[in-house]
């Protein structure tokens, strides 16, 4: 259920992003190699920071172009609102933080995701994930967030389905 909720949130964010103009002159980016193919998600790159009585979350989003809808989303969330997300290394096996990486190859296609929910489900079903998701926030301020990420993402977040390996991931985004 958590996985479906996250995918619905990603699709909503990507839809909202498509309504913005393409940021071709921005210094902000999300870059990654997906199955060895280098991609630059430099259109409509932004980060959000939210907190409520249940969690504290940072979300970084980017598109290749609004027309294609090919996008990537990185999420780090604490399971306790008093524990803020700061400069640190976050892994999908954490019981304190939830992390997720979602990749949408197109606006109309089925997406790929990985992270805490996928790792927990795989473990419960005896499935081995080769490259666990890791997100490193190297710097964060009230204005920007910068870091790196890598790991496997799976079709619809199902570790027994088709996978894509994400390597050399990096991001630099301005908070909205």
C-alpha cells in the first residue's frame, strides 16, 4: 500500500511539473545512468521539504522534458517529525528513514521504483536485491540540497519484476 501511495504521489508531482516551463538555463540538475545510459533530468528540477505530525520529508524531482514526461524522483523521509533529514547517508534497510527512487520512462508508461518499501517486500518474499538503494545528501541549506544516489528500481516497485540499475546518480536542486 505504501508503494502504491508513493507512485500516486510521484505521478501527481510529475503532472504538476509538466505544467511548468522547461528550465533550460538552470544550474540545477538530476543526473544518472540508467542501465548504463547516461541521462540528464535538467528540466523543471526542484526540491520540496514537508513536515507534519508523522514525518519530515525531502523530495527532489526532475524531468528530461515536459513533453516526454521522462522523470526521476528521489525521496528521503524520517519516520519521526522531530528527526529532520540532513546531510547524511540513507539506505533502504533503515528503520528510522524511508527512502525511495522512482523513474518514469514516459508520461504514459508504467514506472520503476525502489527503496525501503521494495526492500522490505523483497525480504518478506525471499527475493534478493543486488544493488540496494542508497541516497547521500552531501549538503543541505534552507535554499538548496545536493547529493548522490544509486540502486536498483523495479517495474511497479515489484522486486520480482523487470529491473533497471541506476548508477552515478547526482542531484542539485533548489527548494520551492
